[in-house]
């Protein structure tokens, strides 16, 4: 019940309007693009929900030399894609690397929260969604994910 109260309070404080969410929906993952063409391609595939292609492009970006921010963006995208593909171990590793290296920390936290949600660790997912929402209060992804937590909380 405490989690539901915290999620509702966070939603009330959020400045992003959130529509009613179906509790059976998957969490919202945020695509992260950078100057690297493979990272941009992985971000586009995430937006299109083409998870296998998104993972392939993110992995391709990680196989190339790139800046730390490009690698962080690629890890954030790989985290999302592997989570949606049900590859929980790989997603966990990519998510950890994203949180450590991503230039937009809120994106990495939001995506790690999504991966944790899909893996069944709802408390850790809630913590990541809440932190992502605090870091980026105007972004719809974390706010939507907090709505998912509130929706799924036991009544």
C-alpha cells in the first residue's frame, strides 16, 4: 500500500499529463539517440518497437569505437531491446552499463526500471522509475511508468 501511495504522490507531483493505463501494458522504454549512426538506428527501432533490430544496431554501435556518451546511449537502447525480448540476463548487464555511462541518466534509469519490471522485481523498478521522474519531471516515459506501478499495486 505504501508503494501505491508513493506512486500516486509522484504522479500528482508530475507535470506531465498521463492517461489511464492498462495494467497489462509493458513499461515505456525511452530511446536514446546520439551522433553515432548505429545508435540512432537502434533508437529508431525502439520507437518502432522493432526490438531485435534495435538490439542488433545497439550491439553494432558497441562494437565500434565511440565516445563514452555514445556507448552509454547504446547500452541504454540495448537494455530496452533485450528486456522486451525477454533476455533478462543480457538486459541486466546492459542496463547496469547504461546507468554507469549514459549521458542522460534518467533514460538509463527509466529503461533499467522497465527491465526490472519485466523481470518481476517491481520494488526496484519503482525506485528507478521514481528517480527517473525526479531527474526528468517533464518527460512522459517515467511518468507513464509510475502510472503503471500505481495501476498494478494491490488494492
